[in-house]
């Protein structure tokens, strides 16, 4: 009997809207209070409470079950700076689950920049960019980012998620189409669903499937193709040259989400389009600040006319408070460091090569990863949770990835490298991965 055979089954029910393996939903057998004859007679004019709305809440048992099993992997509390090592439960743990690819979140120049911004501007903007929330530091950052990615203009949003929601929904109207890779990030999917146009998906990186989709559409209809540059779970890269050729043949615009590409791919970390030399063929470049750029927020880069249109039509921009001054200052400082210190990106890739080769030598399945995102495939829900738990007990922080982030049966543990990881730390992690991987029958 293997370790997998000994593990309890978590759930056999279908996923709910969150995709988080809830127990099968059951309608409550107890009568509604408002339908009780005595209560009904006394409160004839009372509006019935929608108690059935909360059936899904009462029947959601998965998180509690995981806690009972001691493998609940979410909302772990860190009591230190986000760095190569963090403190959890008063213990030092090697961080291999962070998106801080360049290791800038604790950089002294960035921390000083945020302090200076708070001194000058205060802690917040108290309004949206559309009204009273535009500061000169926002404009300075937009100009710096436009120069970085070689586009005419940039527009800042308060989070990366809001960029994809606001841009896609504003651009794709009735009678138009938005097409997306099936492995796109959830924020892209939600933006596509929010758009008034029709949302079509194609198999992961399947350019023939994309072309078939486009061939079935009216030639003169508006079409937008939206893809991740680097896919956040699989760690692979979109075949952008072929995608751009197909888009040009069918009159489709291209939008690339560079959340995991900025600071990783391209000259000076400028992203996927730069990496392939296709900046002029990508109409919209999206990026976030919460990964390589050590802050919080996001941006869209395009031509000046498109950015001006989004300023007046993107609801997640117009109806949200603007980026805090400290966040904007942090990004400005991070961009300067990234450009001035290209050796950081080179070290990130050296670390990636060392870890990847070590994992492959141990016998782990990494799929098609080509980047500092290294998925260790478990293909079993409880194996992924137990792997995460055991590695933390051994002093290594990693993230389990399950449905809906990946399809059921493709569960994995995601390792993310940072430029600031040392050879000693990587070798320590490989030693622990070897131990726990054998224990759980993964290698």
C-alpha cells in the first residue's frame, strides 16, 4: 500500500462556484421561519428572508475538513518582511512561494521612497483618479512605465485584477468577441465574462484552435485576443509570434498580461512582447506591481487614444480609489533598480536553472515550465496538501495549487524562485524536497 492509498478522500462532490470541492449541496429540510403559520399570521407584510441563499454557506465543509486533517494550507500568517526567509509561528522558513522575482520587497531604497511619499502626500488619495485622486507621482509613474514597455501611454489601476476587469469589459462591446487561453488567470476570465461581447476560449497554447475560432467569426466584427505572457501555474510562455501572425490575418487586437513577465522576460525585464521583439504588434500590455515591482497595483499600456478612451469608460478605474502615494513611489523606485541592476534578472535565471535541474534530477515532473515558476505536479488533491504541510514542517514554504486554478487531476505544488535566493538555500530546499517527495511516493 502506497502513501496515496492511506490518505482519506476529501470529497466526492462537484465544485461550487469557487471550484473549491465543497460537499454536495443539500436543501435544508427544516421549514423556513417565515412560512410557519403563526409567524406568517403575525407578520403578513414582512418580506421573506432569502434563507436558501445561504444554503451554500452552511453546506461548505471543505475548509473545516482540511483543518481537521491538519493540512489546511491557506491564510498562513507571516510575521516578517517578504524575503527569501520569513517567520511563521516564530520559526524561520525558506520562502519558495513568493512572486517577488527580483527580491525587491525589502530593498532599502524602496522603503525610503515609500517613507518620503507618505511624508509628502499622506497615506491615501481619498478618491478616484477620475475626480480628486490624481497625483503628480501617478503621472510620473505612468510616464516611466510607458518608457519601460515602449508604448505611448500608461494608465494605473489600484490592483492588477482591476486592470483586466476594467480594460476588457470597456473594450469588448455587444457584437464583438474576446478570445482567451483556457489557462488564463482568473482576472482575465472575469474581465471576459463581464464584457458585453461574446467570450470564446481555446485550448492552452493551441494556435490551431485559436485560428479555428477566429475563422468562424464575422470578418468585420471587433475581436480581442487576451493571453498571459507567462502562465502563472504552469510556468510556460505563450507562443506570441504565432499568435500575432494569426491575429493579424483575422484583424484581431492582442492583449498580453505580463504580471509574471515584468522583471523576468525581455530586455531589462520589460516583458513578453519585448522578449519576442513584438512590442509593435501587441496592442495592450498589462502589468502588475505586486510581483517583481515590490508594491501593489497594476497598469495598462497602449497608444494614447486607447488609454484616453479607458480613462473615460473603464469602470474599475473610475469607481475605485487611486493607488496610494507609497505604492506609487515603491514602483518608481523598483523600476529604477530593475533597469540599473540587470544582474538581478541574470541571477534569477541562474537560480531557476539550479533549482529546475535539481528537481529534474530527483525525478519530479515539472511539466513544460520555462520560467522561474516551477510546478511540481502531484496530480492528487491530498498529495498536494500533504506535500505543502510536510515541506513547511521541514522549513520550506511552498504553495499548493488545486482547482479552479488548475483542472482537477492536475494538482501541483508551485515553487517560485527569487533573484536573492542563495545556492545554499536552493540546495537546502532540494534536500527537503528529496526527503518529502520520497515519503509521499512522488519520486
